[in-house]
């Protein structure tokens, strides 16, 4: 029987010990929001950490009481009887610092000044997030994770776990990810950032005190992002050149094509809830992720410290993080004679495929988690 | 001997008869700027019209007296001894109405009101441009062109010539083009337009009277465009993850990567000279181009009216108008038993390749123009 984890509640954890960051700065007096699903077993060996990407949070699965359409962002994957089965695993979602979904971020007061952080929120990296997550696990008494799972930017966190905390996980599952951004990936991020930063309502990142939000910039940023998440094919299939009205209106400013209407709607929605400084921070964390940099760009040497088993998956039409980028990682893992499973899934949905319920994709994850579960005590 | 056409001067032509437009509106009392190179032969059979794309003009080749770096945008192709040899052909470049390079456009006064057109400049289509070009040729006494040549949006104009004025050209040369935009192409145009339109300095398209220009929007629009003109590969090769400074600065707003610096520079330059309303008009003309629409989307039926010979060329790394889009056209031409040559050129530069001097690409054009020249009287 497949079902939902049901109603869930986020929890908060306060940290008074400052978190040292890669930039040299540190984050002090911060809170992280997290959710857990399922039960931690007696020897604390069945915990799975799920890392989130840009527009997501600790709220992986289930719903919030009294809130319609409040399903977690990976609810199709996580729950009783689902591929990541909460009847066997204790699943943890942690909202990263700098986010706008509950953990300490740019919209909160800087304890040093009492003023809202805004653009003064320290730059955070994938490594900083992983360090922050490790502290939550320390507090929960979890020494070793059964697995760390993530897609896209979440996959980068999973990879970083396996590199810097090799004894703290047995499996790393990295979906639709890359060992670092390409120049084109950085370019798209930079255009999105410029749209936000040059919005007059951004006020150098201190817009909170002006009572405005740089929504124009956020809309454009989201529209750009959205194009890169979808494949050319799926856009063509869903929208093609379909018009909104029966006839052309001959206007440069009004909507003519359905794809325009869709993108504007996505941009509008996003600009209502997402924080502009968070957008900058998260895209920068993506730009900076490059574990091979310390090894002269040699990805094989980079993974010499790794010990866990790996599952990687990529999607044929993903042009943001194409299968070729996953294959780079697979090769580096094989060079180190690590156990690696790799699935290249023929799916039409582009990068977004990692969030969707494709039977082959979910079949791969189900089989892999079954394998992990069978090695648990009492299985 | 290969040389430049040398110093050239643009010419102007005034039209008092209104130009009827696809939108139902018309353009009255307008001027078009054009340049010509070489000599028209006695029977007026050696004229080649070159159509321009988004960021280009009538100034195809040669330089302007006293102006450094004023070479025409296709100077590598057009000149004495060059692939389009001005010792054999009379080459014509016409600036399309709505442009910001001299022909009547949104920055000029509307004769109906005396006020600067701004956003009231009528929406122009590829067909309207071709009609406007045909009037210039009428005035020059050119009944039939040896060829119409264009790349990208210019290629769409060349195709339209062959469809709607089948008796007025013997050859259609369409490079790096498409039979219509895909949903993804329209999506990128729409984001660029939103960046411009939502710039507070746009003032609904009437920014001229406010003494400002929506430079923020134009910068973002150009950055987006630029990413789509280059291939992922060439960006990786030219910039990769190269940093501007020796060390990371950990900043979301400052430049870290060279690709960011390059894109910002391209955006800044563009925003200094390009007109925001022209950007909207030209991207819309791209969106609207769809000759097969009147034939229920059947491209083969669309080309039933065509009579000329065709050369098409595409570039392997062009993801804006990929080789597959050119092949759609080639197939439709073959379905109509037309003479068609097609070259798919393995070039790393993406869409921009059509402007660059690649020996294989220029070799194809040289051979094709030689063939046209051999059929001219006295050849």
C-alpha cells in the first residue's frame, strides 16, 4: 500500500556556536528548520538525509494541517510504500541557511547589528550547507546516514557529503547533477542575478526596510530559470506556437503565445514568495561548487577520499545538467574502483524530470533503496 | 586579390505611398537607408539583396570615412574577390523599417501626431520588411535579383522573398535559419521583452520624452540573447570557470567569473546604442514568422509557390536554430522537386557561426556564388 506520510510539522533547532563559512565569515545565533518522516531504528542506522535545491525546502513530504496543496516537494517519492519508504527509513529534510523557507536567512535580523541582514547575509557554499546539516544530525544523535539523496543542487550536497564526511554515509544518491557548473550555467545564473540586482526596488539588497520587493527582477530571473529547467521538446509538445487568442493581436507587449502566458505566470507566482537575496545566494552556491578545484581540476583524484557506494541518475533531455556531466562523475568514481550504479533515463521533461514521477526513474530509486534496506539490521 | 569595398556612404530613399502592414496598420511618409556595393550590370541581372538580422543594418561591408572600426557586419563575406564578389555582383543592403540604424523607426516622429512614435510604431513582420525592400528595388529598377541572402532572421526574409515574390529572385540563400520559432525560441524572446518592458525607465515605450533609456532591461535582454548565440562548447572553451581575480571574493553582486565580465560588457555596450522599442519589434517579427501557418502547418505545401534555386546552411553547434530546423526546410523544398543545396557545417561557434569566417562555410558560399556568376551574361 502506497500512501502519504500524512500531516507533518516542521521543527526548529537553534545553534549558538557560530558556523564557520568558506568565505571566512561565520554565521552565529542561527536556526534551522527541518522535518522528519518515519522512525529512527534502534541502532540509528536507517536515516536518509534529503538535500534540497534552489526552490525547495525541508518540507519533503506530507501536508500541513489546514493548508490545501501543501504537499512536500518530493511527496511522490517519499512516504509509506513509496520508493523512499518511510516505513523502513527515517527521512530528514533540512532547510539550508540563507533560504527563505524558515531557516535563518537574509530576511532575518543580523545578531551583530539588530538590522535585517539583506545583502549582508554571508555568502554560503555547498560545503557550508553540508556542515550545517552535519550539526543537525549530531544533535539528532545520527552518526552515520544510510544515504544522502539530492537532485540538481541537492545532488551537489550529496556529493560533498561523500567527499568530506566519508564515514558518515553509506550511500550517496545524486540525481541530475554536475561536478561543477559550466560557463553557460554560470551565464544563465548571472543574467538572473543582474535582473534582480538592477531592479530599482532591490536597493542594494536592503529592500526590506523600504517596504518593497524587487519583483520585476525576480520574475525575469524565474522565467530564465524555468526555460533552462524544461527541455526544448517538452515546451514544444506542451505549448508549441499555440496562440492565446484566435487571431494575432500584433502587439509587442501583450501576450500572443501560450508559452508567454505560462512563463509570466511562473514568474509572477515566484516573485510573490521567493526572496531576492536568497536567489542570489543560492545561484552563487551553485556557481562556486567545484570540488575538483582543490585537485587541479582532476575529478578522479577528487574522489580518492570517497568510501561510500553511489547511485547516479540523469535524464536524456536535461540540457542544464546533461547526462554527460553525470558521466564525468561516474568515470571519476570508477577510476577509484568505487561501487557505482548509474541510470541514464530517457525522459522528455528536461532537468525538471528529477522531480517527476517517471516509472523507470522511480523504479531505479525503489530498487536501490530496497538494496539499502536489506542491509539494515532486522531486514 | 581579396580586398575591402573601401569607404562607403549610406543613401536614403523616401516613400510617400503608405506601406500596408500585416497588422492592418500602415506606415506612411517613411525613409529607408540602404547601401550598395559593386556595379549593376547592363541587363540589371547581377543584383544580390542581403537581409539583416536583429543587431545589424544596411551597412554590410566597407568602412565609413574617418570612423575607426566601422567595417560592415558582413565585411568578411562581401567585397572584391570575397565569396560574394562585388566585382561580379551588385550588392544591396537595406535597413528595415522599425530598426534603430537609420530607417524610420520608433525614435522618429509619427507623421500623424508629430510625437515620437515610441511604442506606437506599428508592429512590423518579416513580410512587411520584404514588401518594403521590394519597393526599394522597384525604385532602383531591379526587376529580378540574382539572389537574396540572409542569416538567422535575415534567412527568414530570404525565404519569404522566395515564397511571395517567386519571379523576382533566381536564388535564395538562407543560413542558420528556421521555418518558424520554437516555443523555446519564443520563450527566450519573451523574457528579454519582459526585462525591457518592466524596466521603470521604459515608460510604456515612451521613454524618449522622459530623457531616459531602459538600459537595465536592454542589458539583461542582450545577455540572454548572447547566451543563445554562443554554443555551450565555445563558452566553455573561451571562458570555462576562469576567475577574474586570483581568489574567490565570495560576493553575489561582484564579478567572480570571466564569463560574467564578458556578458556584462556585451550588455553594457548594447544598451548604449540599441533602441528598446526596436528590440521589441524585431523579436516580435521573429516570433510571428511562420509561413506554413496559412497552409495548416504543412511546410511542403507552403513551398509549392517557390520557383528559385536554394542554398541552405546550418551549423552543428547552433542550438538557437539547429540543423534540424534547416533540414525541415530542405525536406519541404525537395518535396517540391526544387533545386536545393544544403551544407551542415561542423563549427564550434553556435548561432554566431554565420557571421564568422570559417573556411568550409565561406567555401560553400563562394562556390555557390561562382555558380550564379557563371550564369550571368558575359560571364
